[in-house]
C-alpha cells in the first residue's frame, strides 16, 4: 500500500496518460494536483480512444475514486463537456470529487491568454490559450474565484463584477479589445455551479482518511518538469508546478505522506510551444519520429517538435523530483533506426556542461554531446517481458539508467493497456 506521485521528466507529453491508466488499475484513488485543461491524456481501452483534459484517467475504471485537487485550475464548461462525453460512452462519473479550494477559469482568463499571446507576436510563449496562466495570476493575486465561491451565488456575482471592472479596463485600454459582459458570464457560471455542486468537497479530508486506511493513491502530474514555473525553461513554462513536491501542496496532504515518485520519460524528447530544445531534430528524422509516435498535441493538435533523448534533462528531473523509478514510454517508436543517440552533456563556450542550466541563452547555445548506440529492427510491440526485449533495446534502457541514476520500472511498447512491461511494482513496497 503506497502513495505514488507520477510526473513528467521532460516538456510534457511523455505518455503519462498511458502510465497513469496502467497504474490506476492498482490504485484506489487517482488525483490531479496542478494544471488545467492545457493537459491532454490519450488512453486506449480496447478499441476505444479516450481523450481527457481535466478528469484523471482513473475514471475509466468503474471502481476508482478520482480527485481534482486544490492546485488545479478548472474551466467548468470543459469539465462538464468531459463529464457528458464520458456519460455518453457509459463511463460512470459520480466518483469524481472536486476540491472546493480549486480555482476557476473564467472567460476573461481565456480572453487575456489570447490577447497577451497575440500581443507578444514572435516573442510568444506558445501557450495552449486555455486561460491557465491568467487564472493562476489571479490566484496568486488573491482575486481568484474558487469552486467554493462558484457555489455561492452572491460571492460569485460580486467577484465576477469586481474582477471585470479591472479586466475590462485592461481589455479596452491596453489591448484595444471589446469588454466582456459580467451578467452573461455570471448566468453561465451559475448554471455550471448547479451541475458541479454535488461533486465539490474537501478533498484533503478524503485523502487523509484514505491514507490512514492504507489505500493506494496515485497522484498524476500534468505537463512536465521543464514546464514547471520554478524549475523549467522559464519563461517558456506553464504557470503551475508539475514537479513532485507540488502533489502535496495541490492535494492538501503533507510531504511526509508521499512514499514514492515515478518519472515518465519518453524514449526520445518532444516539445510543443516555443523555447530552446538542444537535441531537437529537423527534417526527415524528426518527421519520422513525429509520424510514428503520433506526436501531435492532444489539446491543440499542434505538431510537436521532436529530438533525441536528452539524459541531462532526465537526470535533472531525477534530482528535482526525487525520482525512485522511471517509466520509459514509446520505446517501440525507435524500432528500425540504425543508430540511436542519447545526449549526455552539452558543450558550451569550450566547456562540457553536465547539469541543466538555468540560463536560456546558455541552453539555446548548448551543443549536445551524444552517446551513440546501435538500434534494433525487431518488432517489440508484442513483447510482454523485459527479458524478451532485443538486447539492443535493453542496452538502450540500461544506458538511460546509467546516465540518470534511476532504475526503469515500466516500459511502454505501444498504445494499448497490455503493451507495458513491468520490472518493479511501484505500489508494492510500502514506505
Ligand atoms: P499554458 O500552460 O497553456 O500556459 O502553456 C505554457 C507552455 O506549456 C506552452 O509551451 C505549452 O505548449 C506548454 N504546455 C501546457 N500544457 C502542456 C501539456 O500538457 N503538454 C505539453 N506542453 C504543454
């Protein structure tokens, strides 16, 4: 029985949805602790493909409780759409519990995200334009609307009216854009409140009781370590903390209650949005990886930038998150390549850097230093035991462990639930 945090070790899109779906089978509760509907998980169950943005993928198991923690920012219209889409496919959703302390995304957040990105032009962050950043700005600026406010009509009206007074000034004076109508927004949000009210609760109490009862709890991080507002490639980051420590904060438990941290690492690297990416590939090899790996954003459909695995990044993620294990995903995508490369350091200004730099200009000028390994040709998508992987695929995984210091517990060889090789039971060992 254990509490396990699952985090992305790269720039998001590591395949956390599939690993969460796999681990959720063993969990009693699955918790989202940060981010919002900027995230996107694709989970394949049998012949069905589910795309989830807010609701933890544990919802696809009929007996799991799913929790949206206080650290998440919730767009209620998106959440309701997701609930309806699941209900239409006969997935029961009454087991979803939403923190009363989670913040709400409002239309003015989305609007501002669009206006700010457009204004920045070539200097844009490349956000998902879902209003995530502006919602977190309001949270820290102490003018946010929480789920508990959404349920209290008077407070909701007052906060929307007050916030829009300021925001409408900004829209018209700074951006030359149309103001928004507080009454129309309030009416919509009152409707959402009616729909979501039965799901809203004090999540911290629920999780404490579950921990005391020795339940298995999986905390699923959205995005990845390099998109963390503190530890990522600032300012090309999201506005929350996808790293492991935030699981405690974003769910209302103490850090001593976390038993284990698993980092999800794609067998290569991808990035959406702007910002430096040392191992980025261009041309034929990038296209090949993108097509074979289906590297298009779940949320925005944008083609992802693709590159070789960067072990400097994964080793950094190991340190920042305190990783116990790695789950390496999409190993099958690399099948058929003659030579594989893993970045072990960067050459910059005549020096070899082995630690991930804080400076974006250093990162932009960093030249990757690669280890080269021979590839494998065998189709590995049907392999179910680690020992049955071709020796060169095993060597590739072992090199990842050598370079990062983290053992590999899980290996993904395809999109299906069954296409996961297990070397360690991450829930198995207790504290
Ligand atoms: P925002 O989170 O929409 O503000 O976007 C900020 C940055 O994070 C942009 O580079 C986005 O592309 C990136 N981002 C946000 N969510 C995800 C995700 O789930 N996967 C990958 N990148 C993401």
